[in-house]
C-alpha cells in the first residue's frame, strides 16, 4: 500500500473533482442520518462516512454508462457518482414515490439500470451471484464491460461467495470483487468471524489474481482501480481485492453503541486517516487549493444537500395499491410478443 504520487492524469481539476465528490457524499450521508433520526427513513440504513475514497476512486476508473456496478446495502454513493438524480436517491431512502425504486426499495435497494447500477442488496453475500451473472452476460455477448461487485468483510465468509469465486475463476469472467474491509461485520471484529483475516487471499485457491489495497487515500484508490479495471477489461479475467477501510459511523443508522465493540481511542486514531482530510493536506501542501476555497466548496455542497433533502421531503409517498405494481416482469412484453 505505497503512497500514491501525482500522476499525469491526476490533474488539479480532477483532484478538485475528487474533493467535491467526497465532501458531497459526506454531507449527503450526514443528511441521511438526520432524516433517519427525524423518523423520515424507514427500515434500516447504512452510511458510507469515512469510506468515501473507495467509491470515488473506483467510479473514476469506469466507463460511465457501459460498465456494471452492484453492491450490498451500504449503497448510497455508487448511484450518486454514476449520475443518478440525487433527489431521486434521497427520495428513495425516504420511501417516496419519486425515488429510484419508486419508494418501495428504501435505503438498501437503490437501483438505476440505465446507468449500469444494479443495486444495493440486503442479503449478505447474496448479490455476489448477481454480479457474477452480469460479468457472465458481458462475456457471453462479447462486450468489454467490467463489473464491480462490492461486498463487506462479513460477506467474504458467505458460501455463495466461494461458489462465485469458483465460477469466475473457472470461466474467466470480467469481474472485480471488492471486499470493503472496514474491520467490523456489524459489531463483530474481523478476527472473531474470519479464521483467516487476510481476506485478499480468498481468490487465490480459484486462480484469481488477488491483492490488498488502501481504501483511505483517494489517489491510491484511483491508481489501483485504474490499473486493475484496465487489466480486467483487456484480459477478460477476474480480480479480487481487499480494500482496507474504516467506517466512522456505526454499522447502521440505529447503531448508537459503537463503544460496545470499539473504543473512542481507536476511533480517534483511525479518524486521522480521514480520506477527505488526507486529500485536503495534499492539496494545501502542493498549493493546488487554498483553505478558503475548500471552505467555500463545503458551504456550497452543504446548501446543495439541504436543497436535495427539501425536494425529496416534498415528494409524495406511494399509494397503497402501488405495492402490487412492478412485482413481476411481463416476459411476453419484454420479448416483443
């Protein structure tokens, strides 16, 4: 996990864009927590606070509108980065009709197929089989699409995931399995649920190239993601990575007792790795941005998120009868009969 240097492609404009994206996601997720505590978000909700660099760096390595992305239930940043309407994302989290899934999916089941985002999924590890199917479809159609399949460290122990690794290795499918290791499966430390805590090794028995990378430095993430995505696209073979993260919030929005499984000292130590602060320090050190410009961006995006929230909150709830709509697909219509 060597420290990234400023590569030719990492222009000042791109770095500012990375900064804006991470700050936007941070404020969006903080507003989601606010909405949850106001009783305006039902079900369960998981935010990405502290892990922003992972989603930003990997998204930047994709061909937008062409490649596929699928993830588990910590799924807010992916559609935001892939071009989904942020009001529709917030409206879905709040269960409103104007949401990405018409208010029936909620936080854990965002979905935007037009942009290549095939969801958030609530069953731990279950979506890895769907990601495998996306990669199989791309290969079957002879398309050079790459599929990113995010999963958590807890899901890395799921049986279905090992079955997917076997098929991906057997059939040489163009997929990147991204294990987001934020050190806890809900409130269970990694060493208490994984016999082998080096999760990057999961792909080795199946002939899948595997490695561990830093997920808290957006430049390093972007460098690794670009290298790996380009390799998978060119060779058409799978890749597995373990991304080392640390979530600053609880497992879910209702997790208010983090000190039951981690100390404040541990949190404070890891917060020194805050990906936003790390990028700020680099931008200041290289005179690419000023503290004043960063504060202006923060204020701008805070107001933007407030506006997104207000618009989403004004969106109506689905009508009761809509619960029966969009449950099944009419195959005859799909086939044009």
